[in-house]
């Protein structure tokens, strides 16, 4: 089975990592470069949720 967890635009990887770090900072999760397997599911989910929230806000603002 192949992984589908790859950016559609590989050149965007750095920007996505920066976005992830900003979202983690906003929700108070201590995210570090590289392996973060010590995070709880709640912490990881809060980072992902914050990223989705910000993407939706950006999309809504672009529609105005």
C-alpha cells in the first residue's frame, strides 16, 4: 500500500511545515523538527484541527 500523505506540490513541503509549526504554537503544542511520536492524540489532533480551521478561514476570506 502506498502512502497518500504526500503534498500535491512537493515544493510546498517547507511552507506546509512552517504552517504546521505556527498552528502548533497557536494551540500551545510543543512541536519539534523531525520525529514527534511522543505527542498525544489530543495534541496532534489539535494541531491538525487548527490547520484546517485556518485553511477554511483563508478560503472564506478569499471569497469576499
